């Protein structure tokens, strides 16, 4: 029985994989939180990998506090770069399949067309920089790695934009949401299924892939969809990013082109609104 190690087990994607795992009992699933896969402690991580001895690794763990990363650069790079490098090297040495999760924040936001896997990377914040450095190290240490870039992840688990909007729309009469950052949300359950579809496939084609739900929207439009599906009475206004300054800059356009993953692995990529409905069931 092949053993799948999932890092970041308590995060949104790890939690969604744990929901799907019982349907794939041909695998032995190891869900590792920070204590079982210590991405911030490389010596410990090395010994943990040797002890678990996985056949497949889903590296869902990451430093994802985008604004905090600006003041915690070393920690962000340790988790998003050095730990990834170690995991990729371990996988290369032990013939372990690796799917590593990355982000749309590797881009600077200057594009006006959906970004494919060959698009030029140029991160504009520390988080994006740390994730890009991790991608480069991952492919350098292990050419057989699969990297999936995703964006605007949400789920029923953890903290995310959808949950924040649901809470605010019940608490307030009026809120404002940024309307000049364009992309597409990703329902973590959809991404989790896509990852399983890849390992269930008869082929393994390494490299970078994009995955997010279909649709091209702003955060403001995303909030309006949440309002509509939740039947909230809160007024939702749109504001420019300049009116909502944050420590880390965000790309103004990071819509991902998903044609490669659809063509090679035939994975399902639902429209964002169809997936969003599932949060309200």
C-alpha cells in the first residue's frame, strides 16, 4: 500500500484532503501538522521524513501570512524555500512523487491576459518571493516534481476571505472591498480532488501547473457573490487598493490559465460560483 504524506494537514487544503482520503483507501494517508512535519526546523524535518518513509508527498504546508512575511522574512524563507528544497531533495533520493503547492503571488500583476505556466515571474512581496525561490529549488533538486500554482484559496476550514465576508456581512450594515485586484478564487476541495486525480492518473508529467476555479473577478465581485448566495442585507462597496493599504503589495492581476492541467490530466475545473455554492449548503 502506497503511503501519502500530507504536510500542512490542519490547513484548508490539508483538511479537504482528509475529507477525501476515506474514498481512496488504497493509500495509507499520513496527515502531518507542524509537530509531525516541522517545516520550520530542517533537522527535525529530515528525520521525520526518514521515519515516515512516504511514497508520495503532498506539500500543502507553507508560510502564508502575506503581510506578516514582510517583517518575518527569515521564517517565510525557511518554510517556503529551505524546507521545500529539503523535501524535494529527499523525494529525488528516495524516488518519492512530490506535488508541491505554490501561488499566483509569484507574478507582479502587470499582465492583462490569463497567465500560463511560462509567464514571466516577478514577485512584489516577500511571500511571493519566498514561494518563487521555493519553486526554483524544488525543480532544481528534483526534476520529477509537480508544482501547482493556485490563487485565492478558501474552504469550510481555516481562515479565509469567504468566512471573513460571511462574518462581516452578518455583523455590519456596510463594508468596502477592493475592486482593482483581478483573479479567480480556488475552492480547496476542488484543488484537493485535482491532486488526487493526478496521482490516480496513469501518467506523471513533471513541471508547473496552474489550478484555480474558472471565472475572472475582483475581490469586490467575489464579495458580491458571497452576499448573493448568503442572502445578506449588508451593502458592499468597491474601493481601490490605495484606499486599503497593507504592509505587502498585492498583484493587481493574477488570473491563471488552466489549459495545461485540463489537457494533460483531464481534471475538472468548475466555475467559481458553482463551487462557492457548496459553502452555503
